[in-house]
C-alpha cells in the first residue's frame, strides 16, 4: 500500500517538522519548565498526519513542500495541545499516550494545562512567522482565522464537548458524525486548506480540496473505530476495546462491522473523486488517503 | 479622583463591550453548554480595564473609540480564559471569583478547561473580524502576533508559571517583577498597543505608549499588593491578607509598605511622563492611570 515515494516523503518531512518544532520552542524566552513540558509532548511522536497533509497539498500544487513548515508546525502544536488537555484527569484521565506517561503525569496538572495553553497560543504566532515572500499578510490572516475556526468551539473544542456529553448515551449516526467531523475532521480539513492557501488554490480547487479532506476525516475516524475492535494491540500501541469499555458510540456499533467497512470505502472513494476534480498532481494525497483508510495503527 | 468624563466614558464603553461579547458568543454554532460556560465568565463583570485602555488609546489618537470594540473583546476573552484556568483545582483552586462561583464550580472542570480553550482560540478569530476599512490585513496580522506574544509563554502564561514556581519561596525584587511584568503586565501593555496600532501610531508613539503601559502595569500590580494588606474586604469583594496566607512574595513585603507606596508613585510618574511624550490627547489615559494607582478594588 505504502509506496517508496510516500515513504521517503514522509521520512524527510517528519524530520524537518520535528526539527522545526524543537527550534520554535527552543527560541522562546520562558521559564525552562514550561518549554520542557511543551517539548515533551511535541516530541512524543505520532503519525504527523496533519503536517503531512500540508506538505502533500503544497506538492500537489507543484510548490516546494517546505513552504508549509511553519503552518504544519502550528497545526501540530494545536493537535498536541488538544491531546495534553484531553488526557487530563478531569477529561479522559489517561496515564499513557503512545506508550509514554502523559504530560500531566510527568509535569503535574497545572503545568500540563499551561503547556497546552502555551502551545495553542504560540501556534497563532507561528503562522505570523511565515515569510512575506511565501504568503501575503492577507493569506496569513486567512490562515489564522481558519485555524481558529477549526480548533475552537465551532470545530475541535465543540467536538470534544459533544463527545464528552455523548458518553454513556446511545447516539444516532448523525450525532456520531457531528462529533467526528468536529473533533478530528475540522483540523484535518484545515491542514489541507492551509496547504491549498499557501499553494495559491483558486476557489474551485479550495472547495474540492475541502470536500476531499472532509471525507478523508470521516474515513480516518471510521478506521479508528474499526482498529479499536480489530486492531493488533501491539502494533496499535494501546489496548483494543477501549471504546466499548468507555461506553463510546462507534461506527461498527451503529452500522455493524460490515456497514462500517462499507462506509469507510464510500468516504475513501468520495475523497479520491474530489481529489481528481482539482486537476492537480494528486499522487501523494491519494496515497495518504489510501494509507489512512488501511492503516494498522 | 474619577472625573465625570472618565465615568461616562467607562459606563458607555463597558456597555458596548458587554453587549459585543454576548453577541460574539451567541453567534457561535457550538454545543449550548460550552457557549453557556463562555458567557458565564465573560458576564461575571470586573473592571474591564484592558478594554478601557484600548478605547482610551484610540481616543488619544482622536479616533472613534468604538473602532477598538473587536480588539477589546478579544483581549477580554483572553483575560477571562486566564481567570477560568487559574481558578481550577489544580491551579489556584478558587471557588469564588468576584463573589460568584468559579466556572468549574458551575460547569465542572472539563467544561471549564474547554471554555477557557474556546475563549483563547476565539480571540484570534475575533481579531480577524475587524472590518478592512478599520485595519489592513497587515495591521490585523500584527495584532494577532502581538496578542499571541502577550498571552503565551513569553507573556502571561510564562508569568503564571513563574508565579506558581515562586510560591513558598522568598523572591528577589527582580523575580517578583518578572512575574508581574509577564502575568499581568504584558496583556495590559498589549491593550494599549492594540489601540495604538488601530489608531495609526508612528514608531515613536508606539514606543512611548509601550513604556507608559509597562509602568502602568507595574503600578497596577503594586496597588494590588497594597490593597491585599490595607484594602477594605467589603469594597474589595474578597478577603485581605490572601497573599500572606498563600505565601506569595509581594512588594510591601520586599520593600516595606512605605517603599511599596514610593515604588507605586514612581511608576505612576514614569507612566505619565511617557504619555506626555506622545503628543497625543492623553487626558483619558492619564485619568485611567491615576485611577489604577489609587483604586480601592
């Protein structure tokens, strides 16, 4: 599934991103403990899917993918802050994340809350650091506004609230989709939009890429739900069946496993159809979509 | 002390601000509970000093002070998010704020954390809402960047971290100033800077207003420390002596009460000197400075 071209692209850009994230936090003039806490969670790894979407979208426009480095870093900071806050005892109360102790287990709840706040705040400053020759003030401001919408209570935060409110209840498929579209979908979509804005997309391309990312986000989430039941805990790096244990509604539960797999295929097909409509060089984005739909972790 | 002109200005702009804050949250498409939690703390009142500084700075430039409404709302959202997070059990663990139960006492810790996150995130979108005829994209982007710096770990969050780390220790005056310059000073300073950027300040005016705000912030904090010892708990709306009880270093403790009062006067004088250098219509800003240095709550 995963070709050598995407492998090399992923490898190269993950390294670039991780080095950029380190540098961005390192240069901050702030108490050492907060920088350490920010570093700790930024360096905890993960698939870096959002940054990869920024880079691959720029590549689709035939642009230097490295133009997306600051936007990708900002998005990864927002994703990381959301994990730190979600893991807190008063939220999901998770002790481990990707096999490492969660931020608050290492630094305490207060610093974990503040490290999340600092990452979220810094992400907007990081967008402002994009050099003028890569993006006009107008484009950077648009990146700021769209990022705030994707991350705020009309986006990720709203999805998290709905997710918490839905626990222990049996949800309809519409309620489940609301949660996923907001909790994970909006920031995934923003990653593509950010690449498109930096790549100089026209309105039609922007619309098709937005629809691509919408369906990609749903495919991502359905795959997540399937893996929670059928995944290999060793490859996954976490126990399976946690959704059932946490009384969370999932696609397989609402649609049956077969129905969930059909829905996954449907969203993957739609994602690829919208991609075709853009007239761009979509090779990498298509491979990322296929990878997301078939990933084992 | 407080003249009728400043009284009327304060009254009018507080109403405008509070109505704007309500409208801004009301129009969000988000789960009702998170909007309610955001409203709850935004409506809890307070002196609205930061918004007033935005408005009064615009007035100093002879501009319509209402041009600052969205920037002032964004700043008040950031101030409010910081209070919500600071009050959490894992931070200051306060049950009451301005005589009302704190956000987490009403909505629970998880929603309080998310309401803070949502307010912080929304504040950047709100800056983006400033109409183009009032500010160019470049100015709005500058407002975003400066706001992130003032609120993040090089500003307010850094100050909060240093404050937490300093509890129970005896600090030097430099360490105490670091805390205050960052924890409260940077956002107060940004309020003036935001008004100045919207008002079309030249670099010299910007520099003088920045120095004015720096000294104003220190005066504000020294007055706070003095009130914690000499204030009237009924007027103050909170018990006195809490700094001592919480083993916090204060100006009166480090400098004696007389020394603290001298330092307050020194910073007020410096603030006014920088104000005079701007060549602007500084009447309101001067009155606000005098009010901050002599306030009883």
